[in-house]
C-alpha cells in the first residue's frame, strides 16, 4: 500500500503537468488542424510502442521470476540482456518501416486526412518513431525495477515528458518543426532516469550479438497474443478517430482525444498504481500455486480501486462541462468546442470500467503465462466496438462513438469475469459487493452534493470548491460506513505525512 500511495502521488503530479500541457495546447491550437495532426500522429506512433512495451511488461515479469527462481538471479540478468539486445534489433526494423511509410500509417489512423494536414501528421509521427530505442529500454527496465521493489523510478518519465511537451507547445507558436523537435526531445529524455537506478539494483549491461535462445522464444510466444490484446485496445481508439475524422472533420479527432486524455488521467492516477503494485505479488503467489490468496489479493485490490474509481466516475459525469471549461476553454478553444468535448466526455466516462476491472483480472492470466484468454476477450470487444461505431456514429456523431466504446467495455468486463471464474474460481463476492454497496452510497451522495454546490457558484473557483466539498462528503460517508481497506490507506498516508 505504501508504494501504491507514492505511485498515486507521482502519477497525480505527472497528470497535473499533463493538464498544464493540454491547457497550453488548447489555448494556442484549440481543436484545429495542428491539434488533430498531433493527436493522430502521436497516437499512431504510441500504438507501436505500447503494444510492444505492454507485451514485454506482462510477459517479462513472470518469465524473469521463473528463471531467477530456478537458475538464480544472474541468469535472470543474463536473460534481461538477451531480451534487450533482441528488442533493439526488432526496433531498428520497425523504425525504418515507420519512417518510410509514415503517411500511409497516418491514413490508417485518420482516413479523412489529406494535403497539409497529412503532411504535418506524418512529420510529428516520424519525430516520435525516432524515439523507439529509449522507449523500449525504459519499458524493459521499468519491469525490472518493479521486480526489485522500485516502483518510483518507472513513474518519473511521465513528469519529464509532460514538462518538455508543455514548454514545446508554448514556444512553438504554430511552428510545426519546433513542435516535432520538442516531441522527439520529450520522448527521448524519458529514459535518462534509468541507467543509474538499474546499476544500483545490481544489473550490468552486456552488449552482444542478437541471440534467440529458448527463453527468448518462450517470451516471444507469450508476447504475440499479448501484443494483439493491447493492439485491440488501441485499434478501438484508432477506429474512433477514423470515424471522427469523417463525421466531424472540423476537429472531431481532437474532441475525442481531449476527452480520452482526461479519462486516462483518472485511470493512471487512481487505477493503474494499484494494478502495478499488485502484479508482482500475484506473480509470486501463482508461482507458489497459492491461488486462494491470489483471489484474495485480487478481491481486495478491486475494492481499493473502486474506492477511488466510483467518485471519479460520478464527478466526471456530473461536472463534465465545468471540468472541460476549466481545463481547456481559453484562447483558440471556444464555447462550442467545450460543449462538444464535454458531451463526448460524459458518454465516455463509464468506459473506465474496463481498465478498472478487466485489466486487474488479466493480471492472474498473465502470471500463469496464459496470454490467449485476454487476447480473445479484447478482440471480441474490438469487434463489438467497431460494429457499434458504424451503427451509432452516423446518427449520433461523436457522442455515438463515445457511447459505442462504453457499451463495448461492458462486454469486455462480462467476458473477463466469466473467464476468471472458469480458470481461477469465484472472487470473494460477499466482500466485494458489501463494500461496493457502501461505496455506491457515497458516490450517489457525492453526485447530488457536487451538482448542488456547483450551481451555487458556477465558475472555475466554484468548481474547485465543489470538488473539495464533494471529496470531504464522500470520504466522510465511506468512513462512517466502514469500507474495508480505508484504515490501511489512512494509516499509510498518515505515516507518509509525518515523515515530511
């Protein structure tokens, strides 16, 4: 829990910088062509990184743990060196293809782009593609340090990224080449925090020829389904963007991205830290065949996630317009942009149920090296999302795209729960639903309080006061109702405060 709180604080600081970056971006560029091009290109390039880094992080940890346990820690480090050599070789091929075929890749992500908009997006994407080496380096050693108990260092790159991107946007003043240079610099410098820390953790980098032995082959075999699983998540976003570039060519892609970025802030701050700290423990327990404790840890982690997930969901839905106005509405980002983005955010919000529940349940599958089940589930969700995008976007526009993605997440969660029960058995339903009921009561009260409080003083200051009041009321209710896990969170938080 100690590491989780630190991760939450670091992620929150990082996302505050992300907020600043988005405020600067919306001020200078609004929802125009450059914003669309930036969002599409970075999403396209990030997809390539993420599917690889996600697969590595979910398969590296159990593989490293198994090798270290059976053959010793030095063999685990040797495996890491071989994996890094192979990954850098693979990146070289992907980089060359990405640089050459950048315009074609952009068109896959936003079919409505052409002319100058396509040219700008291609330039931005090439800038990000050039940073593949440090991104892969950081991905492998983030997992390595998490195994060693260091959860802090892997969280620092987000701060660096958002600070540099924010400065770049502010000084670019429409110069796309300054933007491209800043993108390259921001992504490249992220890895600078790792070399010293991995040496402290006992790792020695050994460069050598690319060697594909049985360990690497095993990881590749496990990674391929996981790559497709992560790809399905991003393809959903790509499909949304592609339809957005058709149904709303006047900034539709930017509206989708502005909405999703707020949701990702909530996810990475209040959901992901619990999953990151739970994964090594779940991996250790599955290696010991202690599946009863795996389910216990999963049940408790789910409740802890819900303590923060439910109020975030309610607050985003009730205050969608004030939040978008506070974050983005200035400069080139006007009132109509705010209305469109807030409406999309409202219908996207429940989409967070997928990252909150399904991604947690997937950790047990990854720990037993079963990557096929999450992949199959993800592709079923993708098919549902694509079908609903087509069915709803024509009639409801951007809101239809958001609604389609949200509905498909319920399919994802339902299938994840069914498969989890089949392979691992039932979670502690009594524990989960007892606490979820209490949390829901607090969430409903929060919804009424924030709606009433904001209406008393509808302004940016009023929004901040509303969030504070709502948070106090929600925490008071769940403490009175004695939601499990709160005492532990309170104790760890108090100890941290006293240290400062």
